[in-house]
C-alpha cells in the first residue's frame, strides 16, 4: 500500500500539457525548484494511452522521494497504474465521490470549480483541494470555461472549506496582484512552459509565491 502523500504545500502548482521542453525535463526542473506539485494533463486521444502511461511512470520515477507531488488530471486509471500521489478531476469527469472510491484515501483528490455554486458543492465532496478559475482568459483548453475574474476569488476563498489552487491565465504580474490570503497555490501552464528559461521561471515563481529564495 502507498504511504499517504504529504499535504499540498503552498507555492507553484505546475500543469504539464505537451511542454516544448518535454515532460521529463520539466519534472526534473520542478523537483529542483522544490515545487509543491506537478500535474500531468495528457491529451484525450485513445491511441496515446500507452504513451501516457509511459510518461506517467517516468514522472513518478523523477518525483519519487522528493517534496514535489505528482498528480494526474482526469485519469484515475493512469494515476493508479502510474502510482501517482493523486488525481485532479473536472466538473465533467467522473464524480468526485466515485474517483475517491477508485483511488482510495491515500491519494490526494482535487476538483476544478468555476463558480461559487460549484465551490459550495465541493464543500460536501471528499476532496483535498479545489481549483478555481479561470481567473483570466486562457487558451490552454479547446473549450475554455467562462472567465471568473480575479475579484470572485476572494468570495470563493471565504466560501471554500478546502485550500484553493488559483488557475487560468496567470503570470508573475497577475499573481503579484492577487491577495495571498485568497489562495493556497497558483497553477500555471504557459507562464513556465513557454518561458525562455522554464527552469528559471519555475524557481522565480516559487520564490514569489512562498517568499523563500
């Protein structure tokens, strides 16, 4: 049986979807930067399931024994087979309660929320944290959810019983403008993956979010 993963620490929550530098290299940099978590978000193409499992197992090997949790988006099957620390579920994926039944109590479970009604509903779900957003416009999804705007984050924080991972179009400048009391982690994709120096971008954002450098 897996040991219970550490509680999600504050800092940069890195989402990986076909990063130009490659999954493995990004994971190595994330571990070196001491990020609290990386999330593997594979493309939804059945023909790539074997490759997704290979990547999941590779990311597990890189993060094993580090302080960086390894989570899988949407896919409890990949999380279990890849021995991930947890799963992040969306509103249109399997219900959170069913995902919890599949992954057990030793893995973390996150749930995306996009409005205050979903935040309120998540309070009754067996999840460990919620994602909230998108706070700003983003093109990371083919069919993005409606933008919440950063002002709604404060109301979500007051309502939620779970730590919040702020997400959606975040940059260093936008993160700096968000009150730290309103979120636990900040999730980014492009701000790191498309940076000239992704390793430096990870380190810089992690220091910005934690005040530790």
